[in-house]
C-alpha cells in the first residue's frame, strides 16, 4: 500500500516547494469547486445558506490565534463540520489522539459524540485515486515521502512544515473525501431540523480551553 501511494504521489510532485503551485494548477484545470462553509453563529439547520468571508478552513497566518478552526454547514438531514489545527506543530502532536467533538443544545452542557483521526494507510481505498486526485494528494501528504534536500536551517524547516499543513487544508477545501482521509471532516446525522446545536472541538493533549474551537448552527 505504501509503495503504491509513494509511486503515485511522486508522479504529482517530488519537491515540497513545488507542490503548492502544482496543486493550484490541478484545482483550476480540473474545475474543482470549493466546499464552502459559513462560520456565522446561530444559523438554523433548515435555513438558506450563503457564503461569508470566513468560508475557508485555512487559518489566517497573520493572526496569532492558537485555537482549532471549526466551520459548519447544515443540510436537510445532517450537519457537516470541518476543522483544522492552527499550525503544523499542533497537528503533529494530535494526530494519534485526534479531534474530540462535543455537541449539545446548551453550550454549557455538551457531550462527546466522536473522535476524528486521519484514516489509517491500510484503510485508504486506492481505487479513489483515479477518480479524485485530491484524495491521492491527501494520502501522499499524510504518508508519502517529501524531499527536504533543499531545506537549510530552522526557518526553512518551519516554512516547509507549514506549507505541508496548508496543502493538506487546501485539498480538504476541494474534496470531502480528502478532508475525511486527513481527519478534518465529520458528518453529524443525529440532528433535528429547527434545532440549534453547539459544537466544541478539542484535544486531550492541549487541555487549556484557549485551544478549543467552537461553533453553533
């Protein structure tokens, strides 16, 4: 499995510094449309949705926000959550323990409904690679080998790591399957129309609530 992913992923990119431009080219040339979400508060899950200025899961690098980013979108029978770590170091530390999702109709009384982690390598359906190149990119970003031969010094290492995270978040923007593989997406099907739900996402390693992300919908 690993060799298959490595071989196919290397066909797309061999160097960490050229992956992002290639990714933008792939998105444009294949006509992907962004899976937009609203971060607006107190939307009912049976209302009309519209895009907002915060319809991206990619953290704003100009801000010093340390918390998990979380966006939500309501459908007729479900609510989809997308989330992201604030930085690469955070992501690496929580990969094994995952994102813990709590939900409730009262923000002061929420219960754990799921813990979301990246899909294990041996559980990824490689037949999806030919149908959705973003899925291949997601698998490669998680489990592929990245050429770091041009990286010199701590600053370049930091930038390369952040670029890996940004590429992972970018493919999640354009492919629900890629977001699921990376562990950045959850579908809550136990919902009722007309009810406002409060979600909080945390991780047991980062115990301080300042790291938690929250949204209501």
